[in-house]
C-alpha cells in the first residue's frame, strides 16, 4: 500500500503521497482538473521559468532583509535544481484549470519548499521551517508570478521555433540557388501567366520565412516586460518599497535577457496584449507556411494528370486500394498543424477578451494554447525541412516544355505589337492549338529575328529594354 503524509489547507486535510514534493494545493488541482491530459510536467520551459521567478524573488527578499539567510540558501538550491531540469515529474497538474494559474504557482511553491526542506535536513511538509506561502511566495501573488514566468517560458520556447524557422529559410534559399536556371511558367489564378525561374519561386518562399523570423523576433521581445511586485492587483500590497525593481533586475541577471518592469503594474496585471500579439504572429506564420505547403502540393500534383513540376521525396504508400499512389504527406501534415495554430490563436483572442476588471482569469488557456502552438510549429517546420524541402527535385525538362508551349508568353509581345494584336494571337493559339511563335510570323507582325529575341525566356525573367 502507498504511504501518505497528511497536509491541510483552508478546505481541510488531504493525503499526499509520502514521496511527493508537491503538497495539498497541488493535490487539490490534481483532483479537480482532469481535462486535457496535458500536464505542466510536459512543459519544462515553464517549470524552469517558474524557478527563475522564485529565485529572483528570493534574492530580492534576502537583499532587502526580509528573508533569512538559511531559508534563502535552501530556496536558491531548490530553484537551481528545477532550473537544471530536475523534479519535472512533480508537476502533474493539468494545463487547463480554473483559478487564474494559482494551481501552477502553488505547485511551484510547494515543490520548491519541500526540496528546500530536504536541503535543511527537515521532513517534507514541515512547513514551519520553509513555507510555500510565507517564504517561497514572499512578496508575490499568483497574479504577478504566473504571468511573469509564462512570458519567460514563451520567450525561451520561441528560441527553438526561431532556430527551426531559420534552418527552413536556409533550406529554401539553397533550393533557390539550385533552381536558379530552371525555366518555368508562373501562374495567377491558376492560369498561365508569364515565365519565371523555379529559383525565383523558391526565393520568394525563402524571403517569406526570413520576414517571419524578423516579425516573430520583434513580437517576442514584448514578452520580456513583466509585472513582478504587482502582487494581487498591481498595487504592490505585501511587497516592500524597491522590491519590484530589484526583483526584476535579479530575474534579468539570472536569464541574461533584457527583462524590464512594466510601466504601470495595475495595467500590466490585467493586460494580456503581449500574449495576443505573439499568438497573432504565430498565426501569421501559419498562414504563410500553409500557403507554401499548398503550393508545394500543387506543383507536385500528378504525376501524369497534374502540374508535376516538382518531385517531392516519397515517404509512404498513398493508398490502401490504388497501387503506386504516393501522396504529399509532409506538406499535408504541416497544413494541419497550421490549422491548429490558427484555431489556438482564436482561443487566445477570446481568452484575452474575457478578462474582467483587475485580472484575467483565463491565462491558463492562453498559456496552454500558445505553448502548444510553439511546440507543434517547431516540430512541423523541422519535419517539412528534413523530410520534404531538402529532397525536392525539379522536373526540369517538363518545365521547359510548358514554357515553350504556353500561350502566356504572348504577354511579352504587348510592348511590340500592342494589346489588341496580342489578344488576337492568344485567342487564335488557344482555339487552334498552334504556337504563338508560328502565328506571329504567319500574320507578319514581327520578323523572326526580333521574335526570337523577345521570346527568349531569359529576356522575360525581369525588366528588359
């Protein structure tokens, strides 16, 4: 039989597994919130960020003389243990929860307190020597500690996303160079337009990701503005003068990031705009990423009755009934991730709007939605690069034939024979199946020498006199 210790709170006593480093309030959260099967333990960056916040607070409280040295050292030891990635299994609470993040904050307070108690040579739960509330949570509230830790966690997770995105940018850029001289037809509204190179098309893809890197980097910087010292509603009740700025500076030093204190703590405690802006950036990235995956699927369609301009790496048999069928499964899975992220952004939007008066109690679903989006996008981007983009092959000869047979090249004749004559040639070519080249010569609109010069595909790839 499992052994228990007994802990109590406002609502009474509960049995806690004797080996658990969490306490009674964490146990209540375990009992209350059986929602998503996604635990705080699955997001180690959040746990580490909570430890950073608690360490910064302990350093400030010690320096201000309101936390004794023995307890400070014990709390510091415990926080460093969490920052090293230990004890993550002691955070079993569901990511979706009521209480504005109180369960998360108390889970951290209790685990840190019990690690500290062991450091002090005491028993777990012997909180008179190191209390989750009176010592670990000193000068804090869930309402400043939770959103501050969440912002730091998202900023760290964003680094992984940016690293994956940068590699995808370079992969497309490398393909752009590889396809620099591969002639093809461009399309608008799925109809033939004018010639371009496959390299130009892939360069457009790569620049898209370069711009998204820049955009997301800018929006992530707003996550470094925190409200430590606000305590419950931003007035700083139960924190002493100088604590807010000192705690913030300690956190900045621990993270080595430009963390700064919000200008107005009342405003900052209820405001979730940094989360909204960052989530919107993930949505923007998802829209562009999904569009490019759509393009890859279109360009690879076929092989006999589609565009078949690209050959994507074959990854698995595509049908349980059609022999030989291979589907573009990697772009397809990335599309689906993008849909999920776009949906998560709508959740964040509703949650941000639902804030009331001095606090937004919906921050847990904001946290879960954005963290899930970052994880999914990071994995999807890495998968797209390694399992698809790096192995793309151009169907070069087919692309060249499309250009030569296209009616779209008649656009290049506009400056020389006029729009009306060009339209007539295009219509006749379409109706008869004959080439634009032959019809122009037949109607004696241009000399063969001049026509060859104009319709040289290389002369149609950019501005030309």
